[in-house]
C-alpha cells in the first residue's frame, strides 16, 4: 500500500504532477466540448426554427443522422476522419 502512495504521491518519482496536469487538460477539453456543443446546438436550433425550408431541412437531417448513429461510431468518425482531413491539409501545405 505504501508503494502505491509513493508512486502516486508528490515526492521524487511520484506521478502527482502528471496526474494533476492530465486532470486539468481533461477539464479544459470537457469545458471546450460543452461550449462547442452549445454553439452548434444553438445554430441547429435557430436553423430548425427559422423560416427557410432549406435550413430547416439541413437542421432536421443533421439531427436525424446524429441521433441515428451510435455515439461510439460518431467518435470514431470524427477521430479517424479528422486525422485523414488534417493529414491531407498538411500535405497540401507541404508539411
């Protein structure tokens, strides 16, 4: 038990600083995700309540697609699809 406390503790060879840093990054990314969700949700709600048939169709289609796809599949789609897009953009810029 004391070995675990030494490893996780703040002393030399301990992981306390790394764990606190990781907790801070997790909290930041969570807040950023909430903020982006509010922005995109607000935009989709405004489009759905608007008078334009095209915007209502797009917002309804967006909602239907993302409600119909399992969350894990959506995460994979954005993770791997985003990686492909970023790689293509980097190569087109010569990076």
